[in-house]
C-alpha cells in the first residue's frame, strides 16, 4: 500500500505535522472503504480525462482537505500550492 505525503506546504511545516495531516487523510480514505492506491488511481485517471471511479476521486479530494485542515486549520490559511500526493514522489 502506498503512503501519502503533503507536497509544497512550505519550509516552516515540520515532518511530524505533515505526518499528522497524512494520517488524517489515510483515515478518511479508509473510512470510505477504499485504499490510498484506489483513491490515487481514480484522481490520476480524472486528471488524464479517463474514465474514473467518482467515489474514490471524491475520497481523495476530501482526504486532501482533511490533511491540510489537520495542519493549518481554516482554509484561508492553507498554502496555495500544497497538494496531497504519494510519499514516493517526495524523495
């Protein structure tokens, strides 16, 4: 199973805070009966204009909001470029 990471959140956000946000995102996806990989596949297919699982893509979108909310709180405080992605892409 793939692990999540928050990309482009700013240099002042600690690794621990990012992990906290990613834990919230993973929990939300799991609560919808999906895996991280299923949700990621759906959102990648959507971005490529392919046929995709709407439930899984919505779970990804909501997970990104949950992750950012866990770190930054109010949506007005979220970094504009921040995005939820796979941890493997952060290396």
